[in-house]
């Protein structure tokens, strides 16, 4: 390099490639100052030379200086070879996605345009990484370059290996990959046809993927593979790192020194309510009658932030995982067992550190004043949802019976809170969750759905109220937190829902802005009809995804502003972050310093991990459901059509919450697909299959690549006969 360390362009002659040019006598800082001026617009080298008075003989040396500044990162070259200063470039964060053609793009928060990343701007970014991006062009589509890897995703591709061609192919379990991925080299010898494998993706030719088998997972017939496939695909180690385990082991269980500076609520009757097989009990509730009428509602959350301090190994690991993953019979915890099942579990009769939200409700259940305090509690009991429901049904016994009067008061308060939410316009989809019972070998013995109990709704209402109060506190004091937001429905997403309603004879104008209350009334109009659950599900699909962001833009589904997640810091990182910020505010000490950009990328990262956890939970549940159906081949079930495609339709089996596919190849008619009405119509029989159509089907086959259930429509067993089409002589000549 011809620039001396002083940053001066040398005044003596410079000789590039045998030609003598006089160098320009301009300090490099003058170039940098010029491109940082407020009215500077990115220009090419010749534009910069003209603006700085560079003569023709000096131009070639000047161009070399610009290129050197670019290599050093002091200048950024934009599209069309225009230059700008890095500090003037907008920066943002998002999830990196890699395209097989070699370029990538970055997904940002819902509602923000993706950013195109050319191959030369990707750096070392890999699929699913959280990256910081510098936007270098804001033309028709934002374009940028990756400047930092904030979090590595370690995502894996899991699929089924088949011998095909020279090296074989892998059919990914996730449908988003679209097609089989050819292997660039032969797989390990233990890879047999139909085995599950872990794949490393590589850009292929002509814009397609290829890959290499990194690990052979095994035979998909082995039920142990269900868990291994999900964990591998998620890219999560089952065990926490030694550094994290060691840090957790050193945490003291002695809370005596902490008790003095906290609100002592050990005299308050509070208890936990959780599922039967829950292992972590991190929230307790209490209700006391007030002399002036109304109630004092308390929600007490384990003080996880007391143990998980910022910038420790525990904190970094919690952020990397983002959330706990709850599978049918196993949990992949965000935090180590010592925290999740010991220090932060509100065991009966044990003193525990908590953060409490104490809300004063008037006689009508309206939340008035509230306070958030660091506290210490002693839980009176560990109850299950079923025990609490038994009290509500007049069949209480044991621990719950002793608290029956308190539980009945709680039910009254929860019903009041729900009534206020409904009046506000909050949506309540109330969709059932699938239930899978497993034996000790991990094999399913029964399928069904979990009942929706009043006891579930009681705890949900209390948690919603606490989250709302803490959100108001954060808003009032401008605290740096992640809000839980839910945007207004996208008009395009509402189109499918609108088309279905129109086909069912229901008027629905998607062109106007829909308030939550409008949709609430629509859902209520279906009552207990058979279509009610389907309408709820379709509307849920039409909604935008809830996500985490530092921008307080409200929650459409809950019809409220200033909402965040506070009540589950043991299993959600955004809640842990909120606790940390709130505790710093309550103590009056130094505030938690978090810049907007840092909060933004934390929101993108934790939102993505929430979605990945949901995908893993659904995939694991589906694998167990399919194993159950493997033992019921040939059996017949009633069901409802739950989705319609050109080549067939999906059916949800009644009472099992299992979905299978009926291919048109099994039917003895020619069906035309009506995209507007989302239905199939038989040309000869006139039979119609649309969303909600009741059918009776037979279980034909379970396929594991990708996992799916094949069904046959009963009373339609004749094979389809190829239809002869009339061809005009004119067209026949053209074909010849």
C-alpha cells in the first residue's frame, strides 16, 4: 500500500504499472469528511474526484486510494459502484436465509421488507443465523451486506435417504425445502435406503441444493428416532455446556440474605396450579377480599433474574435457546435442571424469591391500582388443573378441598376479568390441543384432545392481567423491554378466510379495516355449530404472527396496548429480560442499558426460536400420532374435510385430532378444483368436497418421508378410468 501510516497521500511521484502520475496532495481524512457531509449523496469515483478537484493526471492514483479505503472498511461500495461512509448506512438485524443460487436474504420483523444479500455480501452467514446487516441500497428492494453474526442458528436438515442416481438423494422432513436434495458424494456405508440422516446443505448447479450426509440417524421404524430427529433438526444440544452447568451448580440456595430487602408475603395464602406431570412450578396466585369491596389479586413469579445475571454463561445460553421446548413426554429446557426444577420452583412449604404483581380489583373486576414488588413467598399447595376443576364441579377433595372457598372466589374474579376482555373485543379462539398417551417404551396407546377446563381459563386470565400491568409500568417509565405485539390482519391473508365464508353464505367484507370486536362477533355467530372449530382455525391462520419487539404497537388479538410477557422467565427469554429490567427499576440502581438495535435483534431471535419450538412440538406430536395410526391400518373413521388441494383433500379424524390425505386417484370421478370456493366438484356425480364436509374414510398407509397419513374415501372404491378427450383435426396436425 502506498499510503503512509499518517494517512497522507504521498506528495512524491507514484509509479503504477510503469506510468508516472503526480499524486494528489489531499489528506485521506478530507475524502472521509466529504462523504460524511449532510448533503452528500453516494457517488462514483469520478464524482468524488470532481467534487474534490482531482486533476486528470492524478485520477488513477486517486482511484487506487478509494479502493484501498474500501478494503479497509472506511468506505462502502454500493450498487452501481457508488461510495458512502459506513456510519451513514442504516443497520438492522434479522434472520439470514440462503438461496440455492448463491445469494441470500434477511427476514426482519413482520411487516418489514426482506433485505437482499448478494453472494459477495454474505460473509460467513449460514441458514438461520441472526445477523446484523448494513443496508446499502433502498431502491425497489432493500439490499445489504452482513456485517456481524449475532447468533449462530446451527440449524440442521433432517430427511430420509434414498438410493437414486449415483450418490442418492435426501427427502427433507420439512416441506419448505420443496424437493429431494441430491448428494454430492456417496453417503456413509451405514446409510440404508429409507434411513433418516442429517444433511449439510451445499449450493448446487443451476440454482438447486445439494448436500452431504453428516450423520446417519437410523431406521424411522424405531420410535426413539422421533425425538432424535426433532432435536437434530432444531440444532439444540440436549445437555447444557459444562460452563453453564458449573455456573448453575455454584448458585446458592440460601435466600436469607435476600429476605430483608423484599416484601414479605409469606403470610399470604398462595399456591401453584399446573398440569399433572409438570416439573417446574414458577407461578403462584393469590386472592384476598378487600374491606371496601373487590379483591387483591396476586400473581407471584419465580425470581429467575436473581440467579441468571446479565452477560453470564447462563444468560448467553438462555438467549441462544430462546425458549424451552415442550414435547409430549419430554422437555428441552432453556435453563439447567438446578434452576428449572429446584431453585426457581415454588415448592409447597419452601421460601422462594419472587417478583409479585399485586392488583386491586373493584367489585366489578376492573383493575385499578397495582404495584410490582420484589418479594418472598411460601406456597401453600401444589394443585393440578384437574383438582381445581373438581372443586368447581362440586367434587373437590384433598388439598383442593381445603382451599375450596378461595378457589371459588378466584373463579369469580377470573370470570370478571374475562368479561372485561370480551367487552374490549379480545379474540378467544379456544382451539383444543391434541393429546397423546405413551407407554414406557415411547409408543402411543391412545389419542384424543385435552379438555378445555375452567381451571385453565382461571390461570390464563390471571397471567394476562399481570402481563398487562407490567406492560403499563414499562410504558409509563420508558423501560427498555421486549413487548409482545400482534399486528392487524393482512388483507391478503384474510382473502382465503373471506372466500370460505362467502361459500358458506356468510357476508364478510375484508376490504375494510376489521376491529377485533368485529371478528369476535363473527366467531360468536357460529356458536356450537360443527363449522365453529373450522372457522376458528381458518381465522387463526389469517392472523399475523405474534412476535417480540421493542416497539409498543399493541396486541390486536387481545385488543390491548402495552402488553408483554412477564410470567414465564424460566422458559422464555423475553420474560427473563423483562424481569431483569423491572428489578433494576424497582431497586433504584443503575438501569439496564439496552440499545434499540440490540433489543430489536433479540426480538427477532427469540421470535424465531419460538416458531422453531412450535414446529418441533407439532412434528413430534405428529410422529407419535402416525405411530398410533400404524397400528390401525384398515380401520374406518368419520372426519371432516380440513383442507382442499387440486389433487385431493385433507381430513381430520373425529375425536383423534389426526389429519390425513385423500388423493383423488382413489375416487371414481373427475374433479375440478374451484380455487375461489376452495372445493372440489365431481364432473359426473356432482359430488362436492369443501372445508367442513363430513366424510368417512379408511386408514390406508403411513408414510415417513415426509411423515403423512394416507386415507381412502369409503363408498368410492372403484379405480378412476382414464377419460378420452376429443381432439380437433387442427390441433392433431399441430402436434404432429
